[in-house]
């Protein structure tokens, strides 16, 4: 392997900026939830409280769901340098987020089903004991939500030690083509667009957060229903709140499913117009983009394939340097085609 070849090689590690931080926080929340689960099941068994036992097993479902997120982070980090993952493991979190969204939807359906059964067949409620369990669960969920909240401020920047490998092709018809592949790695490249890069969304972290918030919502609705039920004897209010909670959680699950599924299908979010930004940067001095593909390869990382047609072709590295100002682009391939008019001249 020559020295030049070594400089052209690069890795495809497109993990989120807060990957390791998020991993630690999710494991901490899992430990907190699992400890609370064990305590509730043990206390419920010792004191003969079915409410405590039921809530303990309920918390186990959320702990298991968050385990998916934790393992996804772990696997993505361990396999980040595996060449079999052509564009890295950055999208593994979106796969985990999609799976978590399905679990959330199933939980919502189960809540609604159980609530309908309770409305049809009411059962006595030990209000004071049930309220105590709900308040305790809410406290744990609030703490967990605080740990998982993505409050870290991101500053858009491009990463890049521009590795490029260029190659020329023979004439095809009347077109001359030059290809160049650019990878932006670990060194910051500054540009006007870099500071305006939108905040990266980590759907894996979002999934864990939604699980905790869903559990907190269930506790809030339960507390409200139990308080009113204890005051006015409205036993039907508790299962009704279960249906309301199920509908809200189902909506959250659907939103998470759409967001993570869109990334898995290489669909760019409507909120970010990266293709337009690429065109604004490249299409100057008569240069025209004839084919453009942009997709997300990890939280805050995008790849692009850009085909440029121009009467005065320049090296692909020229366009790569122009695109380096876009902080969201981490992997770029450029192909330059000379128009037939110029070649005829």
C-alpha cells in the first residue's frame, strides 16, 4: 500500500456527538427503574399489595424497552469501525427508536384494552394505597426524564480532514466526467453555513425519553383519577383516564415511528433544507447540479452524492471545498461532467 493510498482511506464513523453521554444516562435510568421495580415487587409481595406488585411489573416493561436503546448504543460503538457497515452504524439508533415506537404503541393498545375491561367490569380500588404508588412512580419518572432530557447545547460545525480520491473516466458520448469522493472527519472546517446547522435529533435517545414521559403521564392521569374517585366515588374515571393516556401515548409512538422510519428510508426531514443549501453553494458561475442525493447516516451527519454539469469543469476537490462549509455534511461524493457545448467548441 502506497503512502498516497493510505492518505485516501478513511473510516465511516457517524455516531452522534453525545453518543457516549447518552449511553451512560440511559444505563443510569435503567438502573434506577430496575431498582424501583424490584423494591415495589418485593414490598407488594411482603405487604400483600397487588397495586405495588402491578406497578412494579409495569415499570419492568419500560426498563426492558429502554434496554433496547442502551444495547443499540453499545453495539453501534463496538461496530463503528466494522467495514461491513458501508456508511457506519450511525443509523442503528433510528432502528432501535423504531422498535421502541412499536413497543410504545403496543403498550398504548394494552392500556386502552385493560381500561375498557375495567369500565365494563368495575373492581374496588384502594385509593390511598394506589395514590401512594402513583406518586412514587411519578417521582422516579420525573428524575429519569431529567436525566434523559437532551439539554446539551449543540453548536453546528463541520468535521473534516478531507480525504478525496479522484478518478477520471473516458469519454462517454460527448461528456467528460471526473469523480471525487470527500469525507469529513475529525478536524473542524469553518464556513458561513456551519454555524447554522440545525440541532441533531437522536431518535434512540428520543425513544427512551418518550418511554419515561409516557410512564409519567400515566402516573399523572392516575393520580388525578384516583383523587377525584376517592372524593366523589367515580370508579369509572380511573379506566377512562387509562383510555385517554393510551390515545396520547399512541400519538407519541406514531410520531416517533414516522421520524425514525423516515431516517431508515433515507427521507430528509422537511424542517431542514440541506439540498437547497447544497445547490446554493454549488450552482454558481454557470455550474448546474443535475443529480443530487442527500441522506442521513447518523445524528448530525449527512452524506451526499452531487453530479455537476458545467461548461468550464474544475476538479471535484474544488466543489468539495465549497461544500465543506456545510456543517451537516460528513460524507460527500462529487462527479463533474463537461457539457457538450464546451467540448464542441
